[in-house]
C-alpha cells in the first residue's frame, strides 16, 4: 500500500518551522519562509511567487564579485611573496634618502614604484589598492572568502574548524 507523499511528511506548525530554522541556523532563508507560508495556507504557492519569496530572504546569496579561480589566487599569492621583501627594501631606501621634495611618505613612494615594477603581476591598480592588497595578505584576509565551506558539508566544516581533528578521531 502506497502512502501519498503529503501524508509521509511530519506536520508542523508554520511558526514552529520558522522558530526552529531561526534557532538552529541563526537566520531565515527564503525557502524556510516559503515552506511556512505554504504550510499555513495549506496549498503550494504559484511558482512565480515561490521564486520571489525565496529571493526576498536568502542569506546564502553572495553579494559582490565571485571568488577568484585557484590559479589566479595562486599567482597573486606568489606575487605578494615577491612583493614583500622588495617593499621592505624600497621603504628603507626611501627613508634613508630623506624626505621627498613633494612631502610624500616613504611607504607611498615605495608602493608607487612597486606598482610600476610589478604591473604584470597586479595589473592596472594604483598604489593605495596595492597597499590595501598587501595589508589584507599580511592579515590573512586576501583570499579568506575562497576558503569558506558549504554549511551542508559537515565533514569539511569540522575539518576547517578543527584542523587537528582527523577522520579516525585521533588528535
């Protein structure tokens, strides 16, 4: 005897669905709101309305530019490693040479020269963008968004949160 899928699902109150999602996930997705609304109404919403509601509240929708490809990130990482000692050397040279005629600080002059020298590595950016990129690299934030793990991949998330943990449970 086959039981229809509607009867196989656990019947929950719409507010209970939203409260549970908020407590467990810490946020509400458009899917959660849509499911609660459909449960309250007792009928599925039209597809156009489903799409609009799911887009209305979607914390997983990423804003901004997509993450860079691994090869681009690797090239940028190598360029930053090449930039670091060169920057230190240029800054020290400019400090030892005394103040510039236009009053610019040694770090700014060093970045400006590096932008010209490393145009192939960093493309068309100004000295301030290079300064920000170096600062992000030194603090570990240059490619931090690329290392995020999908929250549904629990093993990967555990490995990221607890690097000493391995699959055998040994430390």
